[in-house]
């Protein structure tokens, strides 16, 4: 079904997309709400969750919402300081897209930044990213993600996923800190 859905969504997004310029550092330093789309694959999820606490510490002014499979609920930290939106099979339609209730949860999150941590293209996460209409939409680089995101982070292909996440979060933190320094001057 993705063979039909993805080209259709790309076509719609190309017509809808505005060519606005985003100040990445400024948006990161001013962010009050960040939506993180956790990986759908279990092994990727396990790697990504190692970075949750660091990421929250790097952005102390922001509130976090994490979107993840309902089955991964027990894998999160019980002493969490963030919100979660769980995705169950009943929340996804035949085409792999979210049903109304899940769309409403994403719209209610009202985030400044959305970060998709799936290494490969993931239709549901990509669609949810578009629905939330965040100013900054970040993902790891992948051919199928164009035109859905406005910030693609590229590393060496042979880098492990853990290394990619580490570099991504370090880069975002550096951008935010550089922008904060410029604001204070």
C-alpha cells in the first residue's frame, strides 16, 4: 500500500510546501515544545531511548512529547519528565496512516520542533510530522523523506545508529548554544 500512498503524499506536500527559511539555532534555543517520533523498530527504539535523558537535559526549557508504539510502553523510564502518545494498531488505517483520534492527539501537542528518529523512512511518522506543522522538522537523511522535512541530518553511511544519534544531538545542542550566545550579545 505504501507504493501508492507515498507518491500521493509527496505530490500533495510539494504543492503545499512553502519555501520559508528557518533559523535552526534560533528555533532550537527558543523551543518550548518538542515532539519526538521514536523509532518503530525495536532495536532502533532501544538505541534511541539511551539518549532521552541527555536530550531532555540539553533542552531544559522545552516540554517533550514522545510518540511510540503502545507495546514499547514498558521500555520507557518510569520516572519520566515528559509526555507520551502511544500508537496502537487500532490507531492506523489500511493505508498506514493515522486515524482521526491519533491525528487529534498530534495536533493537540502543538510543538515547535518535531524530530523523527526512525533511521529508515517510516510512513506513519512522516505523516504525523506533517500533521503537527512544527516550524522545524528534523530527520536522519533518507531519499524518501524529501519533501516532508525541512532539516535532514546526514552522517557517514557506515556510522552505527548510535553514532548517528550522538552526532545529531550534539549538532542540535551546538546550534542551540551558538544561537543563545548570539542572543546574549
